[in-house]
C-alpha cells in the first residue's frame, strides 16, 4: 500500500510540474456553451454506447455494435457523439 502512495505522489508531482495549457478548459467551456444554447431536447446518446441491462433494452438495440477499445491495437472506428454533433471540434470552434 505504501508503494501506491509513492506512485500517486509521483503522478501529482509530474502533473504539477508539467507545462500548462488552457486548451482543455476552453474546449470544456465550448461544450457547455453548446449544450446551454441548444434548442429543444438534447441530442440522444448513440444506441451503441447505451447500457443494456435488460432484454428489452437489448431488443431495442442498446449496446449493439459497441467496440470495447482496450481490445483493439489501434483506435476503434466508433462515433461517440450524437449524430448532430459529429464533426464538431470543440477544441477549435466556439459554438456548435
């Protein structure tokens, strides 16, 4: 257990000393602004990303086609955003 604490401390020090950027902060704010300005119901989560704990949900297509990325040697070709947000680059665009 003590080694775990040392490893966590090393991670904290590494991250504290790492060069900082506001890139993630800006992208996160762009996502929040997009969601706030969205008219009507929010876009749905893609079906393949939805959990399917029941037979009904499985029959409705929840979780079908999901690619579990740790088993792929390359990034899995899979969409994570709803259809209407695909192609939006929150790191570059201020609004969606």
